[in-house]
C-alpha cells in the first residue's frame, strides 16, 4: 500500500518555484529596503512593499 504523496508533491513544487524566483524577488525587495514603516508611514510603506512583491 502506497501513501498519498500528492500534498507533499504540491508543497515541493511550490518551494522549487519560489527557489527559482528568489533572485528576482530579492532584487525587487532591495529596491524598497529603505521604505519607512514607522508611525504614520506604516500603511503607505507596507503598500509599496506589497506592490513590489506582486510585480
């Protein structure tokens, strides 16, 4: 009897996809590494970071 490896296979695929996209993601994040997120700047700063990640 074999165990169902479907969920593990999906997780593995997601991790491999992320690994292949890591250089591009890091490049995008470096462009926002000085975004102020203190006090009143939190919402606009986080919005900018999320927009960069989604590109």
